C-alpha cells in the first residue's frame, strides 16, 4: 500500500481569502462567491454551488484538511502562493 502524500504548508493568508490569480478583485460575482465560501467555512461544508455556473466548488477548509494541492487550479486552494 502506498504512503499518503506528505502534508503541504498552507499559504500565508487566511482561508477565507482566495489567491488573486484564482479569484480576481474585479470578478463580477466576487462578493457572492466570497459570501457562499464563508458560509461553507462556517458550516464545515466541503464547498458551495458557484452562483453563475452551478458547479460545486471546494472550500479552502476542505482542501486544507486534504493536506496537499492537486494542481487542478481550485478557486480556493489554500496552498497556492
């Protein structure tokens, strides 16, 4: 059986603040996205539904618990610096 991947260090920012390359300051739905993400963090949910696409987006809390970056460009990746 393979050993689990080693835990990555988190980026030096709060989990509720996405990296600017993943959610631009001028994104038209930024405030709604951040509100949904904050709710997911508060509730301990793995994520939320994106307001424009309806796709499920993983929260930074869920991704941090996973322990490593999957390199798929997650909006709330807590590892990207």
